[in-house]
């Protein structure tokens, strides 16, 4: 088992007191230059590193933050994590990344584990299964700084960073309508998620404004957000088997969009003359498809940065923060 050198080890090797070694490592004025050099040279030789647990006990801060997302491989979340790390690392914080794989049970386990590791705060995007947020409310009420991004709960009063989901959905649906499609279906994640509600709002608004009726049979929810491919396949096949079959689908999620395209390709229907697709996706892979797919891009990197800045504001605040913003960042429609 690996064991790093400690201050006691250095003191024993150099025949010095632990307090002298400790002060020398802190560059204290009380220690002579010769002793400091002796201690520093030996510490470098044995690759001494301060114990983060000991430092966190002393400073009452671990200088680490926990991240809870559904899946790191998701293009949106990988970009958001890059944004989070860019701010956290520049401020001297490390990040601990956990994945829920859209499971509320795993979310509870991950959150409790991070809290037990004494992280200074949490950045969370809810799992597709999460409807009850009591496990997060308890930690929030006990004073653990938490900031939500992307998929956010209404009940917990803290900073929230989201994309303009309604506007993005409106623009994508409107683009399909302006391209000549009139029977537009909608595939989304769990119906209770904030992103699903907001994207459904944009979709229905575009239909209403263009004088098109909403067919409830054209709206499909995938409870696991596309993590289970069979859910997406079932949704697509049910839409294609309808008597009033849609001529286009607006897909409200990165993994859902890729899953939907996979199903249509398998059915040899990935062609706008058969059925058109527009979706939320941060993936560059869409440029490689023929025909290319129009998509709504979320500023994931910027959202990650802003959420981290808000979390560090809570962590480093000298007084309790009682007023919180809901930050909404603009999406971009990439017409391909």
C-alpha cells in the first residue's frame, strides 16, 4: 500500500522537531534560511505533499467540489465539465465527478458519498428519474452549498443555471414548419424534468403560432432520457405506426437525438423525404451525417463556468447568501 512521507518522517530523518519542519515548509520567518533549505531539499527528494485531509481539518475547507451528472460521455455534459474544471482549477479547487446514469438511486448514493468526503459544495444536474429531491433538500438545509444546472428543481432556493430551452425548442420546431413539415412529433426525456417542460412549451408555442394543431399521440417521453435505447426505438416505431404519421420529429435531448437517428438509420428512414429530424445536440458528429441534421446548441462550457462561479461565491461568502438568480443562457440553432 502506498504511503506518502509525512512531516514526522522528515523531522525524524533530519533530526529536527516536527514544529520546526512544519514552520520551514510554511516559509516561516522564525526558521533560518539554512534550515529551510535543508527541509525543502529533503521534502522534494522524498516527494512530500501536504495531506489534504489534514489541511481541510485545519482550514475547515477541502478545496474540492463534487459534480453530479447523468453521463460524462454525453457531449453536453463533457463540455459543461470542461467549463467547470476551467474555473475550479484556476481557483485552486479540484473536482470529483460522479455519474447517475439517469438513476435517482445512484444520484442519492453519489450525493451522500460526496458529502461524506467533505466536499465544499455540489454542482448537480438531476437524473431523469429524479422527481423527489428531499435527499438534496436535507443537505441544502444543513448548509452544504449546492448549485443546479441544466436540469433544475423548483423547490430548492439556490442558484440555477439553465439554457433558454423554450426558445431553442421554438426555433427548432419553427424551422421544421418553415421547411414545409406540418405534422411534427416530439420526443423528450422524463415529463417532470425542467428541461422537458420548457422544451415542450417551445414546441407547442411554435405549432400554435403557425396555426397547427397539437396531436397528443405525437408527443413521446423516454423516462431514462435515451440511456436505454429500447425506449427510443419504441417511441420512434410507435410514431411511425400511427395512422396520422408525423413527417418530422423534434427531439429534445443530445442522447435522444443520436438514439433517434440510430433507429431511423436502422429502418433505412434517415432521410427528410421520409421523415425529417431536428434536435438538441452539442455533438460535432451531426456534421458528418448525410443529410446533415439541424440542431439546437447549448452553451454547455459557459454554463459550466457560470455554475462554478456561483458555487464558489456560496462557498467563499463571509455571510449567508439569501438571494439567488436563475441564470438563462441563449441557445443557437445550427441549420444544416
